[in-house]
């Protein structure tokens, strides 16, 4: 639960930063409808979508790293088994 809250907080902060970075482009209300209400709806919906996209991106990235760590652990365990099997064969002279 704590990880989800952290992801949500990071997503909200990233969306705020994205919103602030785009400030010079929309501050004059000249690229879309002249109605301030429509601008408000446009930015609220856009902000919510940005939060969702950042949140999903963080979750997917975490999942990918977890799968990579599991794969590395499986590979390391397989190598360790093969090395211990090779050591056993070497100790016995290759006889079973």
C-alpha cells in the first residue's frame, strides 16, 4: 500500500511539473476555445490523464525491474548448480 501511495505522489508531482513546463504555451488562451470554462475542463482532464499515465508508467517500470531481478536470480542459481555439478564430476574423475 505504501508503494502505491509513493507512486501516486510521484505521478502527481510529475504531472504538476509537466503542467508548469507547458505554462508559456497556454497562458494567453489563444490556441483553443475562448471560454475559460472549457480551458479549465481541458486542463483538469489533461491533468488526470497525465497522473494516470505517469502512475501506470511507474508500476510497469517497477514490474519490469522485478522480473529482471527474478530472471537474474534464476540464471545465477542455474550457473551455481552447473558449477557444483562440474565440481562433483571433477572430484570423482567423471565417474558416477
